[in-house]
C-alpha cells in the first residue's frame, strides 16, 4: 500500500469531500481505507494496486471543497496532482450536486490530464428526482461520464472500462477577456520558466493566479532554477510580478472572480443536462436529519445516543463481555492451564515469573490486551462505525457549536474530538480538517489532555460503571469541565481569532451492516497490531523494574504524590508508570486493582489517568503535526496538571461525597 | 402569477420554510469563507430554502444542506420571493 506509483501509471481519484472516493477506491483495489458518512475521513493520500490492472496504482486523495487549495487536506491533494506521474484523473462527483461537481470539473479540465468523471450516488439523486443525462454531459465535456453507486458496486465495470478511454476534457469556459490575457501571459511564462512534465501551463497559471500555495511553492522551486540573462529578474520573481500585477488589476479579488466564473459556467452546463422532478415532500432521511439538529429535539436525541453508547460499550462490552472473557475464560480456564504448563516446563524461577507472575507477559500483558481491552474496543468501534455511517457526526457539529465557541473553536472541532474517543493518534491527524493553525493547536492540546481513547474510555466505563452511575457521571462532568476550562484558557493565550462555522450536512443514511463490520474489523486489526506489542513491552519494563528493585523504589518515591495528594494506595504508582507508555495501559492497571479502591479513589484515579499524556504513538503524531518543541511543551503542561487536578478532586470529593 | 423581488434581507432573518434567492455575499465575510460558500454552491440568484434558524441557520441549496453560524448568515443577502397578485 505504500510503494510509489511507477511512471505514468497512477490513477488519481479526486473530488469533493464525502462523495464516495474511498468506497470507490476499495471497490477498485480491494484495499480497505476507512470510509464514513462525513467529510474529512481521508486526510492523507492512500495508494494501492488496481484490481483490474496490477501495473496501475490507484491513489485516493483527500476531498477538496474547491481548488485552488486552501486547507491542509486540499494541499495534500494538490501535491499529489503535481508530483505523481498520472495515467489519468478520475473525478468522483455527487450526482445529486451536479453544479458543484462541475465547478470542480471546470478547473480540473484545465490541467490537461486525461480524465474520467464518475457521477457517484446516482441512486440518491434519483430518489430526489434528479436525473442527469450522462451521455449529453460526456459529449459536452469530451470525456467518459459514468453513473456509479460505489456502495452497491453499480457501474464499477463500466468505470474501469472508461479508464481506457480517458481524454483531456474540453474547457468549460473562457474567462473574462482581461483575466484571459493574464492567464495567457502567466501560462507563457510558466512554459518558458517552469514547465510541468504533465500538467498544462494554463492549468497551473489559473491555480497560481487563484492563490494556490502548493502551486506557488512548486513554481518557485522550479522557476528559481532557471538562470535569467544578466539584468533580468529571476524566474521566480518574473512569475511573482506577473501574479502581483494581475491581482492588482482585479482590485485584489482575482481568486474570487476566477471561482465565480467557473461557478457560472458549471451552472449553465448543469442546467442543460439535468432534469429535476418536482418533489412534494422532503425525504424521510431529510426530516430525520432536521430533527437531529432541531433546537428542541437535538439535545435530547444527543443524550439518548450517548446513553445508548454507554449501555452498549460500558455495560454490555465492559461488564458482560469482559466478565465472560476475563473471569470465565482467562481466570477460569486459560490462565490456570497456561500456568500449569509453564510450571511443568520451567519450574519455579524468573522465567515462570516473566510469563505468569505478577508482571507476567501472559498473566498481565496478554490478559490486559485480550480479556480486558479487546471486548471494550470491539463494542466501541462497532457503535462508532454505526454513528459514522449514519451521518450523525456532522450534525453534532451544529449541536456543539455554541459550546465550542466558548473555547475559541467552532463546532467542526467536535469531529476530531469524537474521533479521539476512538483513537487519539488518528484524531490528531484529522485536525487537518480544521481551517486555522490556531484551531488545530488548541484541538490537539485538548485531545492530548482530556479526550480518552476507546480503550481507556472502555476501562473507565467498566471500572466506574462497576462502582455506580454517579461515579461515571462525576468523571464525565469533570472531563467536560476540564476540557472547557482548559480550552477557554488556551483560546485566550493563543493569539488569533475564531472562525465562524460553515459546514455541509451530508444526508442521514441507514448504516450498511457489512461496512460497519468491515470497519470494526479493520480497526481491531490495527489495534491488535499496535497494542499487543506495546502491552507486552510495557509488561516487560514493569517486570524489569520490579526485579531490579526499581519499581518498589518508585512506589516509595511516589507515595507522597500518589498516596498523600491523590489519596490512592501507594501501589497505584505502578499504574502511573505504566501510563507513560499508554494511558489505557495505566488505566487497566488501576482497573486490575479496582477491588481494593473506594469509590472516591476509583474516580480520582480515573480522572488523573485520563488527563495523563496519551500513548507513545499519539505523542509521535503530535510531534509530526506540531513539531517537537510544541509537543514537549504540551507534555510538560499535561503531566503535572493531571496530578494537580486529580489531587483537587480527591480533596473535593472527600469533602462532599463521604 | 410571476415572481417579483422584494428588498434584500440578511439570510439570518428569514423564517424557516421560506424560499429565497441569493443576492450577494457581504464583504464582511472573510474572503476565504466567501470562497468556501461559493464552493458549496452559494452563488448569486441561486434559490435557497431555509430549513431552520436555531441553533444555527440551516439551508438547502440545490441538494446541499448547509449549516451556517449567524455571524455568517447575517452577511448573506437574499431576496424573498413573493407571488405577484
């Protein structure tokens, strides 16, 4: 999946967010990428060999709201267009939103790459009374136009056949004569100074004049290499001057003018190929979608959804399934049998301890990973998959917007936060869908501080659910309060202004059971591959610390903090040491000693470990997205803050809950 | 019975259930956000159906359902379509 495309063999899937590119990618390659019913699921380019031609490499690119690129995910797509040797471009469009689709086509057509247009979701278009004359559209554009329903596999054969007939598209428009003159001058300069091996100079000129920063960088890099005759400005300066003059002539409004003319051209073409039946009443999915964001019903529906998740993950997963696996299977059957086998093979000694002792690879590492965490994350991933595919999550941005405005963000930040409940590492990457560096910084900080991942969430629900519903409620309110307070302070400390929310609400859909199962399976596979080795490594470290005498020393040293300030048994220090590797590993350590904790200790322990730094993989992702300095600064704030808040709750709860 | 145009009103003031036509995107809207709105299909003369105004303005433009904060919807100018008698 990660090999680079060979010469001119890349087929790029490009299109708006949430039009089904990743489902189509899966259909065409067999490779699974995470797909959901909300924009921004794909934030990086993914590659895989095509099923229909093993020589061809398919690239699934992040959705672009528009080109020229403005956001990080759009820039990733633009880089793929510039840097890959493309055999052809497949624009995936939403059949029911043809105007929008053709607005993007109007720009892609100028790139001079062979193209195919896949009009996806034409079943949804038909349900809304929208019929597109694909033959007429194909004739107008001069490229194959195929109707597909990627989720149902309709039209995939015709589409792959269409790849062989990909053509450079006819231009949809000629811009205003003055703008055309600027485009022509720029295209001539690009041809002379920085020609692209595949992309037409005119297309690059339109993108550059429209303010695409990725194209600007590419041109600066390549034109900078050309050596002008003495007395002339460098290639880069010539291009910059041309652009500046063109922008000045348009009173600084050139990008908007270009976009508006493309929109008008797309409007005209769409009107000529669409037939729209008059619909008497909104579809059930539309009415349901409106109830979910309704000013009165929205919040009760949200609470109902949260309660259903609690019942499924916290009660069924963390109590029923964990009980079956941990008590009945592992403690009742597997662990005694394994211990017996090890005793028989090795006899008493350090090897026996290493495998089945207090910090044994099997008795601790594998038991934690498989008996305690696996059932919890399985139920969580399933519930999360249902929510993702239903189209509920984007509507959550509307419900959460006012709350998030208190912390200097808009409702869009709820998506990475909710994704963080699945996996903080992936959620950190997903912050790329946010529009400003300030929003990304605040969101990444809050993810690292106060959003528990699925494994940890499950352990918390399992442990505190065993105490009482009040304990769960206290922990949840504490987390929300800390999230809001920290966000409020961060928003005031980090300069910049808040961007008001504008977001698309995709249609509500009935989740497809097979897709949810596939997605759950894919995430579980990733979980097992990532978590089991880390749990084993963590157990090994604990074993080594214990045998070397360091762990008792750490427990003694940590006593004033853990026993004195947090009010926990001093042995809980071991769980916090484990928490440095993965905080869910640490939480599981506390879970394992739940029988010896009072309700207050259980809540304080869970609050402290939830606020702890996330796993090592998350830390690496924070470094990747924000740089080492910022990531380390966050860790330096988070670790003492976790203990500080934990201690405060210890004092508070003892005062009011004894 | 042909439609006539009324005065321009901010989108945020239009009651749910109304059909309006987009007149202009105000200069107060951030340029990047204006581009974003254009990309969503909000162009002059496009018909818009207002679905709700609380907690945010939710509209249907073609088949695209959009949620807009009032800070943005206040600066989107629309003309309410009325039937001439």
